[in-house]
C-alpha cells in the first residue's frame, strides 16, 4: 500500500482574499454604478466643450453674427437657432461652458487647498490657533452667498473670470474647512498617530503622512459636490447682472438675455438652461455616488 506523501510546505501562505485600499475599494464600487458612468460621460462632454470648443464648432465666440438673423428659431441651417445678436446659438452655448467649468473647478481647487491648510492647523494644534481659525470661519460662514458676492463684485470695474473666481473662493472655503477640522480632531488621537509621535516624527510629517490621507475623503466628497454649487452660483450672479459682462459668453449671461424673450423665443432659454442643469446635476450625482462608495456604512 502506497501512502500519499504531502508536499513539504514552502513557507508561503496564499491569502484567501486581498483587501485593497479605501480608494481601490471605492473604485470597485463605482464602476458598477450606472449613475457614475452617466454623470462622468456628461461631465467629459462639458469639460471637452470648455477646453476644446473647436471640436464642436468652427466659429469663435461672438463670431459670424448678423443682426438680421437675430432670434431666428432653430432650423436645419442652425439646430439651436440664433441669439439676440444674430450669432449662431450652438456656438455660443458651446463657448458658454468655458467660464462656468473654469470658475467651478478653480474655485473648488483653491477653496480645498485653503480648507486643508486651515483645517489641519486648527484640528491638530487646537488652543488659540483653533479658536482664531474657527472664529474667522464663522465670520465668513455668516455672510449670505449671493448678497456677499453681489456687494463685492460691484466694487470690481471689470468683472472677469478671475475676479469672479477670487470672490467665490473668498466665500466658498468655510464648509470644507469645518469638515477638515472635524476629521483631523477624530484622527489625531489614534494609535498610529501616537506611535509616529513617539518615534520622533515632526508635526509636519505627522500631518502630511498620517493625518491628511486618513482625513481627506469626506472633504474630497464635499469638494466634488461644491463644483456643481459654484457653477450654479456663478450662473446666478451672471443672471442677476453682477457677474461676467459682455462680451464674455456664459450660460448665465445667455439666461439673462433670454428672460425677456422667453414666450416668443423659448429656445434662447431652453438650450443654455439644459446644458447648465445637466452639468450641475452631473457634478452632484457624481459626488453622491463617490460618497456612497467611500462610506462603508452606505454600501
């Protein structure tokens, strides 16, 4: 009788499952969601319109206009018709994406950087540093967004894209700063942070290597949602007449002009309104699905 002889152990154990990082797990969740792909597709088109408008139209902004074609309705010759100055409306809507997308992303990036720095300092050091930053945050948080932006923008003789960005950053960093501070407070007393401090790591290294990677996820989600809010806020200010000014082209300015002709020429309001709504809604949906993927309690 021959007995089977077991192979000698090699010293390596094959893991039953290999768990990825938080962001890897989130990606596995995201790629199964139809909402993620739909919103990503819409945002890809919107960003492409802002960055490479030449892919969508051969005309430039306010180019090829003829007042004799003013407010002509959509037809085979111009699928979106013509605007109040007789410009082809499709081209104007394409170029209207650039300031909205640029301002939305720029405001969010700068606000996120401010929130990370101030939130880390306030949450990590506490004491008078936390008190000073928290009171400063409360002051700016208490300023009504539309009213505050209107008052500040009126002081600018030329309200261009960068003036709009500066004002919106000034009013848009508070929420993310509060969330960042709260996350730092929750993380700074964990065992791995104490161990790093006990091994002699400096404050900057602890904040950069141990606290920030474990505190940034909720702030990142709010930042994604904030892009849509900033775009809608920028369009609101343009619509009220205190934002970008002619000859700039933006969806908010187009809505401002279209309000006087809605019943006779509804296409002037419908097309920029649809593009603005789709872009803002896509940012909000994308933020929601990313939040669900990053929060284990919501899976």
